[in-house]
C-alpha cells in the first residue's frame, strides 16, 4: 500500500534501479536547499566570482543590507533556473553543469 504522505518520487531512501547510480535524487533529500545544491556541485567559488563581479558593477557594498540586496536576486534567479531545468533522475554531473552554465552566462553578461 502506498504511503499517503509521500509520493514515490519523494523517498530518497528508495532504491530505484532504473535511475543512474549517480542520480541526484537518490543521493540527496527532495527538500534540499540551494545551499545544498551549491555544496554538492562544488560551485561555491564560481558563484562567488559572479557575486563579486555584480558587487563591483554596483560600486561595492557598504553594509550587510547592500550586500544582500545584490546577492539575493542572484540566488533567486539561480533557484528559478534550477527549478525550470531540473528533471527527475538528474545526475550530480548534470546538476553541476546546469549550475556552472548558468553562472558562466551571467558572468558573460556582466563582462560585456
């Protein structure tokens, strides 16, 4: 009998042999945060490069609020990109490329 509180796709413990061994869903909980994704993909330094370029473009920052006013929209846009492009069974490498490509595109725009 199916668990009424969890769909089959929401069980990170489930061993689904139809998914690749490095499947993103089988390795992390469904409710992962953006921070979890950045940590798992190893893209923190790359993301920081984007943040620093955006801060430089905006004249730096003078306080915590000004820093977060620059950083939060970047994080929000990355989260939207992940939500749009993520698919069930995505591997860690595919997720890394998704994040990496988005950051590269944003950096290219800032360097124009």
